[in-house]
C-alpha cells in the first residue's frame, strides 16, 4: 500500500513538473562580508538559480472604475518544487514565455507532496 502511494505521488509530481514552462531565480537580502576588507554590508544574494517553475494568472474581480482610471486585480501564482524554501522577504525573478518579471511572495506557500503554490505580487523593493 505504501509503495503504491509513493508511486502515485511520484507520477503526480512528474506530471506537475512537466507543465513547468519557466525558470526562476530567488534572491534574499543578506549580510555579506567582503573577503578583502572584512567589512559587512547588506546585499542581494541569489540563493536559488534557474529553478523550473510555472506562473499562473487569474483575474480576481472585474475592473474597478475610479475617478482617474480603471483598475483590475490579478492573482499571480507560482508553482514550484515542494522542497524549495522561499523566504517571506524574497525577490523572485521569473522568466516564462519570453518575458521576465520581478515578484515578491505575498503570503505563506501552500505546500503539497507534488508542488507548492506561492501567491506573488510585483516586486516594489526590499522591505
């Protein structure tokens, strides 16, 4: 029974990952010490590079008209391998379908045996 469940999960993960169309690089803002000067400073560091992934877009509600313009809310979801750790203050650069965009995680990932789903928002700078 256990082997059947493991085999089914492995097949489900392979099917999930076959749909990945993009690559992402995950950055964190970390304290880095210069090897020559021994001085520390905060810098953007790539912690995961060229990780297969998939972006999914969904319209959350119809366009809302304001006095100046109409705005539409869009949900952006990243599908990624479950073992990848994405910190809440990470910058995620995703290249998919010939486009590259910078995002940040907007919540805690939903982690499943076959993948994880992370809601994203456009990156607006380090917090």
